[in-house]
């Protein structure tokens, strides 16, 4: 385990195998996690979405799963009543944002339900040298920013289907070493399963038994980890702390050169604001649709050259302009870690909170992955944005 905030290898370009250039199909398979492991298919030819909660065995079958229309960058989902998970029975269908064949963000049901980050599992990646990935934790209500893992990085290399994850760094939100750091990740293996082509790293620890880590590595640079927080077997199993805390981690390959912060904040994004709470009511605003990068004369002036404003859509009505009461200030880019903003801040309703963000430009468009903490209400905050 490397010291928090350090850099395991220089910011140099790396070479990936030919599978990186494999184009997305109209129908793409994704691996996701909200604590439960999900398998999701998004079919843009027939405007259909199917999703299976693999952990709990909840299946939305075939065309009964749901259909969607596209509006303002979102997939507006209408679920069939057949096979709908009991937790969202009678609720609105949900919304998603999709980068076909790369990554997606899904929320089934109304805003009281959790976000399910998704990364494509179209094939087993071949890395000819090694790649550095930077990530942020996907928090749970119990996540504590002062002691738990908030962000970090690792090196990935492959030899056929075998994966090696090394040089892992883990940091709290303030950049300190976490109270319970991981001791490294066992060797992983990529194979096709009900999740698509996922990488699993079974633990050899038995006292206590540590959950198997499941990961997805998309060819454009997205990464997703499920740390087994809801795995449940064998008896007494505990989540892995090898990479992320919470339910796992989401990240991107580290850019080989510094990203342009001015270009990032001048672009337009859609995505989700996620604030997990312990016992949400059906009226709770846990996962909200948001837009950032307001353009036009009615938009507020940026408070700094590294900031951008955004907000949620009133009543999730995509025909209405989003509010502008949220602010992301990326601050300075880490000089040792391209695309990392470890001194970021977010402002919600005029109150400022600490944050960290990782940014990349997979397939030529920016993605922003951010974790923060609302220390007034003691609620973790995640913001995931894809450039439009």
C-alpha cells in the first residue's frame, strides 16, 4: 500500500490492447453496483432496458423490463408491471444516462432509490504495459469522510485473462491515511458470466472471511468495483477494503497529460446527485437528476475560473430548466496526478462542503466523478456527470 496522495508511477502514456477500439453495439451489457450487484442491458435499437439484481435474484424479463425515450441527455424509463422489483412497485419507471458501450448511470423508481453506476462488460481488456486508474468511493449512509477511504489510485496489468492490481493508494477526504486501509488485492481473473466479462478477485482471507471483489474495466477507461458489501456468503463475510469503501469504487484511467480545467468547466453535463440516507421515505430526494454547465445570458456568473453551476430538474420535468443552486469548484489539479482534484468543493444552497473529484475524457468527452460530505446533515454526497 502506497502513501496517501502519492503517485505510484509517472504521468506517462500507456499502451492498451486492440480491444480498446472495439465499437459499442446497439445493445450493450453493463455491470453495476449499489451494494447489490446488477447486470443491465440497454438496447438503443428497440429502446428497451432490462436489469437483473444478481445479488437478490430480481429479474426484469425481456421487453417487460421497460422501454425508454430520450430527453435532454437522459433515458426516461417506463417499466412494465411484470417482474418489477417489489421495492419500486407502483413507482415511476426511472432514469438513466448512457455512454453506449462505456458506462451508464441508472436509477430505477423514484428519487428515493439509490444510484446504480454501470460500466460496460463487452470483453476482457488487454493491457500491454500497465494502466493507472484513479477512483472515488461509492458511499453508503455509514461512510465517514475523516476515517474511511474516499479516493485513491492503483495500477492494473494483464496476462491473458489474469489481472494484477498493485500500487494501491487510499486516502480519506482530507487526504490522510484511512483508519482501516486495505492490504492489497488478490490476483484477479477475467471471464464471461451473468455479469458479462467481469474481473473477480476471490479473497483468501478466512479470519474473518473477506468478500470477493468484482470489477469491470471498460475499453475507454471507466472502472467500477463492487466490494462485496451485500455478498452475505460465506457466513460472517465482511466487505473488502482493498480499494474503495462504501459499496465499492468508480473511476477512470489517469490521463497521460493534465486535463484542461477551463475546458471542463465550460462544457455541459447531465448526471445524478446522490445523497444516501439510512432510511429513505418514498418522498426522499436521494438520487436526483442534475445538469451542470449552464449556458446563456440567464446563467449565473462563475465564482471562479475552476467552477461551474448546476442543479436538479424541478419535479424531474426535463422540459423545465434545472435549478442553479449547486456549485462545483474543482480547484487546482493535482500536479502529480493528472485529472485528480483533491481540493475540490461543492456548494449546496449556499453552504460549502469539501470534495474530491477525478476527471477523464474517455472517447473524447469529459466524465466527472465526485465524492463529498454534507457535514451539516451528516450525509455523503456523490455527483456523477457525463459531458453532452
